[in-house]
């Protein structure tokens, strides 16, 4: 894994993003917030270093992240928060699955995101 030396450094804290389940970039890819085309040019971050997104992971296996400031989910619309928590939590669990099953990167996204990517590819 020589690429670790240069490619997967968190732009917030400067530490290695060692596990895919710590990766903000791959989490956003899985839930459709990062285009497959821009995946390799987007900077990497730890999920914990991006609390605005990390706060939406609600899972006993994930140590909760608090986001203070304007993006604190406690100040956001409850219905929006509910949808976000559902999507981001499923995305985070999906990262665990892709590691376990060693899936190819094209198969990482959640089913509804994969369908959307497919449509986007077909129309170009
Ligand atoms: Zn970091």
C-alpha cells in the first residue's frame, strides 16, 4: 500500500486516513455526495474531522460526533435531520460491508445512488 504515503492524508488534521470506515471521502461517495469522476481529485478527510457530516452517523459501533456551530443538527429541521441520519448511517454501514466483502470501488455506493450514477452515465 505505497499509496498511503502520499494519497490518503486528512486535509484537516494531517494524519493518515488508515481505514475506509474513517474516510469522509468514501462515505460521501457511497451516499452520492461525491461524483465517481471526482473521487480521485477530491481531498481526503477523517469522518471525525468533518463533524458537519459525521454527526449524522447514528450507530452503536460509531462513537458519536458532535458538531457545534451553524451546522449543529440540533438546530436543523427535524425531518431533514431524520432523512440525513438514515442516509449517512446506511452509508457508513455500507463502508463496513465493502471492507468485509472486498467489493470493487464501483460497487461501493448504496443501491439508490448506484442507480442514479447509472442513469448519469447512460445519458452522456
Ligand atoms: Zn483528520
